[in-house]
C-alpha cells in the first residue's frame, strides 16, 4: 500500500517538480532522482552526518527526512554551495591542510562547518569539535579538519 | 536500509489528524521531527501503514508566557528551545539540556513534543519536564487532557497518551527568583546517548536546599525521581561531600537501575553518585543558567 506524491521544491536555486515514492528519503531523492550524488549515504539512522544537507537554510540529516516533507522547501546540497562559491574558502583550507583522506565525510563536514562559522566565526577549537561531533570522519583523526575550520573562521574575522 | 512502504498524509489541521486516526487506528503513526522515528522506519523497527506528518500545523507551534506559566508548542525544535529568550528566562533547565541532545543537524529538526511522546529512557527532555514540575497538554477526539509530567512516562517508549491522542504543548511553571537549576550528563562522546544524566531544581536559601527535584535519566525504563534522596536533603545546609551523608537514600532510589549494552547497572549507580555530588555543589554555587 505504498504511494507516490508529486512534490515541488527548490534545489540549489532551481525549481524542481517530481513524482516520488512516499517512503523515499530526501537524500535518496537528491541522489537517485536528481543525480546530485555529492551528499553521501552513510548509516541511514542519523549518526554519521555524511548525508548533511541544508533545508530552508539549516543543516539537517538528509536520511532522516522524507522527500515528500520537502514540499515547498529550499534545499541546498554540496553541489549548490560549491557552485555558488559560498564555501570556497573552506574547501581551499581543507585541501591545503589535507583535512580529508577518502573524502566520504567531506561534503557533510563542509556544510556543518559552514553553519558553525556563519553564526560563530570565532569558534574555539572546543566549540568546533563540539559542533562537528555529529559528523564522523574515520580517516583523519579530525585534527586537520579542526585546523582548517579554525583558520577559515579567523580569516573571515580579519 | 529503507523503510517499508507506507502512505503519507500531510495534516493541515488537528481535524486531519483525528480523521486519520479514526479511519486507520493503530495503523497510523505521527511524524513530527522524525529524528527518532525515521531511524526506526529505516531499520524497519517500525512499519506503520500510514504516516501522519504534523509539521505544518500552526496550532502546534509557538512559545508563549501567560502569568507564571511558559507554554511550549509540541513542534518547537530543539534548536529553538536553545535560542528562545523566553525559555532562557523562564525555563532555563531546558536551555541547559539542549546542547546535550544529539548534534546540531538533529536539533534543527527534532521537536520537544516528539521527544516527550517517544519517551526514550535516555532522552534529556522527559527528565527536565519532571524536574520542572511541568504538565503536558494532549488532545484527542474525546477532548483535551492535562497530565502531570511525573505521571506521563510509563516505560520504554510508553506514555500516558491513549490511542488517537496527540501531545499539543507542555506547560512549565516559570522559575522563581530563589530557584536554581542544574543539568549534567555523562556520555562517552559528545552527542551520544547518556550513560547517566541528572536534571535538578531546588529552592536555595543561603546554603540550604528546599523543594529539591533530582530526576535521573538513562538509568531505568523511564526518568527516575530520586524521592528518598530528595527527602533526605530537604532543609539541609549544603556542605562539600554531603552526598556521602545521603548514601543510603541514594542506594534505595537507585536499587532498580537497569544496565545497558555498554554500561552495567553498577557503573550507572557510580555515575549517578558522581552526578549528585556535582549537581548539589552547583545548585548552591549559584548557577542560574
């Protein structure tokens, strides 16, 4: 007794209208239906943060929201914030400091970092670690990620 | 994993919810913030036939003060709870608890009504509701009811909500000038489920504690009110290490503590004692928020 519903929403600034399976989560909708594969499918129960996207300007777990719930919403993914140049400084800092190895967590990590620095560019290392605690990286040990976020925050303040 | 198929109803009014419940009964589940329900659907621990999304019902939103009561709508997100000036001023215990609830991306979606209705024994807000002497407002086709938070939680994922009822809001008595609150939680990693947590409130007169509330979470099948310890500390003047003086009362309160996969009951009892020691000192130390 499944069903489909038609949803209309904005994705990275473009209006999109699609018929979706009601049980499809927003992340799968972005990846499978819109081919926006920058956001990653990790644990599918909200622990790892690989699926982090923005809905109406705030980061959420893409795996913990249904696509049908995004009716009328403004959704942004790593593709959108990359193309707009909004997080270019963060991306550059991650690159320079080797703040990634396999890169699986990176899209979510960048969006989390962007949300933190928007409200608190002067965040301390402890505050950075606290904020990204919901984004798992199994390669880097976080040190270089914290370095990168801290450096960008300082640069934005100066 | 992916959820089993279900039908999705986007409720636009309370009547939409009641109509769906009347038609489908227990086959329908309410979807609020989804931060606990969606994992359960994804892991197929829950497979409802109908999901009723309540995220677009204006009556369930909003924070307001009326006289000496702060009312928080069921759809209030954890992030809002942490940033609201009214919550900070009138129910600071909840504000203190917010940073301990999962992670920022989850706090942007999760709701107070969802947390209370879900009744996870390790959740922060149920314990805060009891420690704050809150009442919970629910409604159903038969009408409205008010339930004391202390009577609301009945077990793991079990509440006093009856079939077809929905939590509408929570009322919290505004904090008094001489009341102090403390919240503390021990977890292995930031944002993880608590190993043991404690929400506390007291009227502090000089160094003397009155009307103390000590509510543990993550130690039993529901929030645990430490009644014996509270009674033993009533009217007592604080002194460092006073937790030792109430050791027997605390042992009685904690006799039915349940261990979990990672933390045995004995460890939880030890952590509970550590928290009482810290929290009493902080209550008297004058932390107001």
